[in-house]
C-alpha cells in the first residue's frame, strides 16, 4: 500500500545513484519501489552486473546497460533505468538529484562537482567525501541555487535532524552523538560478550551492569573487559566530523570516548566531570558502545542528545514516563534508536527538490586528520580498505582545523614523499600523488572560509 503523502502529487523526480552496488544502494533501490514519484534514472557503478543482479532480485527488469549519451537519453525516454560503469555517458539534464554513494573521495568529489555544474542537486551519502570536499561543494551549491544535503538514513543527517528539533524546543545541549554500529550483547548465563559475530569471555561484566557510585571507574573496568573487541572505527569518527562541521560541536578527546554504556545510563555518562560524568566541556560530539543483555532492545546505530533539564519537576514527570534522566535529575538523554540507511533517504531527495528541507552549511571547524600509528618511511603507500574504510598505518583523529594538515581520506592512494614519526599528524607536504579533485576542493574550502 502506498500511503498518501503530498510529495507523491509532485511530478517524477529523476535520481542518479552512484555507488549503486553497495549495501546502501540496495536499501535505497528497494525503497524507491515504494515511492513511485522518485525514479532511479541512472545507476552508476563499475560492477554493472552486480547492480543488474540486485535489480533482478528486487523484481525490476526494465534496465539497460548504456555506454553513450544517446543510449542514456533513449533509456530515460523509454522509462528504463540506465546502468553505467561511470558517469561519462550521463546526461545531467535528465537528472534532478544525484545521490552520491561511492564512498570514494576522488570519484565522489568529481561526480558531485559535475552534478552541481549542471544544475543537479546533491544528496551526499559518502561521508568520506563530505569531510574532505564538503565545504567547497556546499559553497558551489549555494552559488548555483542548488541543495547540497547529507542523506537521511545515515547517522550524520539523522543526528542533525535531532539537533534541529532539540534546538527548536529550546533545550540546552551538552553532548550529541551515536552508538557504534554493533551492540555489545552480554549473556550473564555464559559470561560472554558478542559483537558482530565475535564472542569473548567477560564474566566480570555481571558485576558491572549498574554504574554504581563511581561511574567513571565502572566505565573504565567495562572497557578493560571488552578490550578484545574492535569497538572503534574510522567510519564513526568520519560521521561525527560531518556533524561537527555543521554544528560547531567538538570532540572531547581526539579519538572520542567510546564509553561502554547502557541506554538508560547515557544521561549520567554524558554529564560534566564535576557531576560524575566523562565530559570536560559542553557541546561535545561522541560515540558510545551500547551494552545490553540478550533480548533487550538495541540502539540500532541510532543517535542521541544529552541536554540539561532545567526544571526538575518537568523531568521527574518525564522520568516516570520512561525517559532517560540522570540520577541527580540535571541531565536527560533524548534519542532516536534507528539507522535505516536508504529506507530514509527519500526524505532528503524530496527536500532537495522542494527546498523545504535544509542542513547547516559545513564549515572547517573540525578536521578528520591522520596520526601515524608507527613510524612511517618515505614511499609508504596508503589504501582505504575494509567495511569501515580504514587506512593501515594511521589512525583517524578529530583535531582543530589546520590547512597544512592532510584530511584522513585524502590519503587514499597517496604516497609519503618523506617520513612521518610515530604519533605525528600527516601533513599535506608529506604526501605525493594526491587526487587532484578532492585536494583542490579541500584547499578551496579553507580559502573560501578564510575569505568570508
């Protein structure tokens, strides 16, 4: 059943999706079958056979592989979905909105720039692109009267919507953030913790399911017990950088805190240090590892905001209704426990076309940089690999912006021209073979900000 919605009365919106063969692409393509006013006109991915298999699984048989502009226009005119290995044959006049989902800084920046140069709105799913090129892309969109928006369904856009709602109602924000992708599920019966299919023994957690009188001590002991699990990811810091660049929020620690916390504890955990919490300042962005028991509801990669309550009477009433309020009544946590990927992205596509939705323009207020994990020799090459898009030899850190530093994801496919000591931040002049499009966008973003 298609539920009535004013957006469905609008004429067809033609969508180009790059990185179409990824997991995000699959969820969006499945959802577009339920929003007939949004038409997938072009699906761009080097693996066109993989895209075609996905479409077949979804019951879509009106697609055609195209290699020229004429073939593309013919496919669009016939109401077919054009499958392209790259965007060379794409006629942008036939596309209203680009959803950029390659996750690759070089090609993602180029696709977004092409779209904006040809009057096409951009919904940016590739957070890697956004942390490097987002400032310049947003300026280009503004100058052209177009929208450049982070995509709903990924945590940055979801968190920005939550922040907008909280700001509109007038609550004072102390911290914002998200949970890690995968919960820590502790089974008291076996004394084990499972995370994303990996199980370790941690029977001591049974005694630490309550924060106790010393929350920071409890958090430290929990972290020690689950040290065998990979709880941090470059993708997390990347997403929080996207949020920081649009809100002015700052990390409390350059690698984030990642406390092991239960949902009901968040208002106590993200309290000021003098109130027993972990924060040294307000306006913090962070990620936590959600600890739960089997059968308990998951945070599902959702987003949260911790606020000061102001009126204790109001919040005691809300505590009685199940809201997460700190033990001293000074803080409360409001959260959206979902992360539905492409299922939510139609919201942003509609917002781009209608102009009714907006997102704060990104500014270089925080930089996702690369700190050398070990001493790195000249000639060291870097590759972005794995599900979480990480780079061997360096770790991502959120630091104050500096035009001389290299953004973490600009390192992809670059090479060191000189050595970098262990613990040092990688600088632009340490590197060679940098991708020219994102490098130009990154430096232009700094220059544009300085000139305002």
